[in-house]
C-alpha cells in the first residue's frame, strides 16, 4: 500500500516548476532549496521547504527582523501541516492543511500526484496562475535514514 510506503521522513532533492506552454524550468525556492516532508502513522503530514541564504534577522527573535527581512523570510519559505489521505487506486496524496504559511491553503485540499521509486518519492501538483496558465510543480524527495535515538 502506498500509504504505508510513504510513512516516515523525506528530504528534498529538487523542487522545480514549468508552465504548460513549454516555458523554462524554474526553481521557486532556488536550485538548492532545502526541505523535509513527514508522514506519520496517525495520518498527519508536515512539509517545510526553504530557500537557503535568507537574510538573518537583526535580533534573534521571531519578531526581530526588519519589514524587509521578515518579507524575505516568508517569501523564501513554504510550510504547511495537517491530515493526509492516499487514494490507492490513483496514487494521489491528499494533503489537508490545518496550518499553513499560505492562508489560501487552509481548510482545503492540496492534491499531490505521486510516484514512488525505491527510496525516492516524486510529488507533483498543478496550479493555475491568475492569467490562466497551468504550472506543474515537481518535488523529488529521498527517504532519510532512520535517526538514532540518543
């Protein structure tokens, strides 16, 4: 079962996007984006992805950045968590964000088409811009080794 196969923690290998008109491949959070996605046995998931090299805040506190630093931190980060379900017949993973950096994702469902190949999981999604152009985002994840307890 796909649901059981995705359980655990995965580290981001790549995050790229391309429009349906054959435009160039882009890297929404840079070609070296970092991230983790976790699927738990009790049916929850959490995804955190960031652009490396975001400017540090002036003070090491959540509210310690200038407006420009705060905007750059948010623009270079994607995070959401909530329940997930897997449609075993189609391989589509349904993420249902309960918390999200993107307010528009709350109380909705994010569909992720999946492909599992050994220790690599590819999740892809299609979104539509305000101009009606479809964007296909593809994220490749690699299973992390089990972290030993201390």
